[in-house]
C-alpha cells in the first residue's frame, strides 16, 4: 500500500474540501470548506495544509490557515490547525500529517477546535492549553444609551476603525462566520468580532473572537452590546471568555468545562492570542 503525505496546493483545494464535507462534517458544504482553504486575506501561507493520499485517492486531510500576527513590535507567522480528518483504515498514518505541518518550524501553531484524543496528542507534541475560563451570560434587552452608538453597519466600521483594527476588519469582512460590531462614544470606540455559535445543536450563542479598540468602553457598554446581540442577531447568550475580553460579567454561570484551545510556540504570548484567522472565523457550523 502506497500512502504519501503531500501539501495541499491551490489546485487541490476543491478535492480537499469535498473530502472534508464527505468525511468530517456533511453539515458543512464543500463550498464552505473551500472558503476555509481559500481565506480572503492576502498572506495565506505556503500551502493549504497537508493531505494523505493512497495512490491517487485522498484518504486524509489536515487543513491549515496561515496568517501574520502582531506581537509587541514584531510580526509572528502563525499556522492555525483548522480541520483534521483521516479515514479509519488509514488512521495509523495520522501522525505523518501532523509532523509534516510541525516541520514548518518558522510558525507558531494554534488549534482552537481540538476534540477527543487530539488534545492529549497535541500536548505530547508540545502544545499548551490557553486559559479559556468562560462565563455563559444572558443577553438581556436594553434601551439605547445616550451618546453611545452600537452598530454593525459596514460603512461605519470602515470609517471609524484604525490601525490594526482596520486591517482585521478588511481581512475578515468577507469571512463566512465573522460578524462585526462597533461601539462608539465620541472619538472613542470598541470593536468586537464574534460568531454565531452552536452548542448542543442550538445556534443561540455569541462567541467573541476578538476585542479591539477600548476595552474600557466595551466593558462599560457591555449590557448594550449584549442587547444588540439579542435584538439584532437573535442570540440570547454570550460565551464571555475572560482572557479574550478582559472581563466576564452578567447574569449566568461559569462553565465547568470550557472549550479547549491550544498553542505551540513562545513568540505569540497567550494574552495576545485571539480566534481570528482561523476556522472559527471562516466556517459557520
């Protein structure tokens, strides 16, 4: 049996997407998987991940999403491990896919959706767990606040956001799962990127992916933000991660077992890690 490990080139993206649709999650269309493999930002990396082939047939895929992130005064190349699936009869070759990715030593690696025994395998390969302490809070209806604007209008976002936030908005405005929210008071603004998230088959949760601008303003207007998430997006709950937001308040409860998120490498401090440039921004499920 000839099983090879090869990088996923642009010309291979469609067949890799069809494999992920058929073998990993049929609820996500092949076109949706293809958008993961063809992200909308310019710096999309040396490949689209790696795949296992038995002769000419794809039997495994580890999709990767690449980006360059800022940490301090420097840029850090990041490889996000986005989707992993190997046909059962070829599982013995799974580690070959992972090692092919990790041989790209210039990258910091992230894995935001590990499940099952992947978590333990990642730890053996040098990944560490991020602090994902999360409070599930209710999004209550709220009245408008004088002199404060809360909007998801793309024109307003493009006009107000500056610097790194403006770049993130440009890169993610066409990302399938990313939703954008501007909170503005005078010249001050906060910027929240979130996704409509599904838990236990219920798509009722706002999952923050990035908090930019003024954290103080975001915190001060947290109730108004949650009201907007309820009334404009139909999301009655928010998964408020303390590390990401800088706070976690509201009627609700702390999760006993929040979702595991992982990182490998020291160039990107944990406090700088958000969930952009990843499957959480690119794929809705």
